């Protein structure tokens, strides 16, 4: 792994983490009623996991599910 690949991996993880954390916080701050709150947080969690899996798969040369190709 080159330093450029690791640097872009770290930047990508920080950006995705910040966006998901901001959405998670915003859902709690707005005060959405309870069933919709859990559904919205579940959707945010699923999207974050899919993006992380796509990122890890792109590192080993597999399909990337629409995320960036790091290699």
C-alpha cells in the first residue's frame, strides 16, 4: 500500500464518518417521533455499513457498490 492510498482511505473514512454522525445527531436533534426516529437511524446505519463494505472491497479488488475505487 502506498502512502497516497492510505491517505485517501483516511480522508474518505473521516468524511463518511462525519456525514453519518451529523445525520445521526440531526435525527435526534430535530425530534422525529419514535417509530420514524428508529427507522431513520437504521437507514443511516445501513448506508454507513454498505459504504464501509464497499470501501473495503475496493481495497482487495472486488466490486465497490458505487463507492470510489482506491486502486
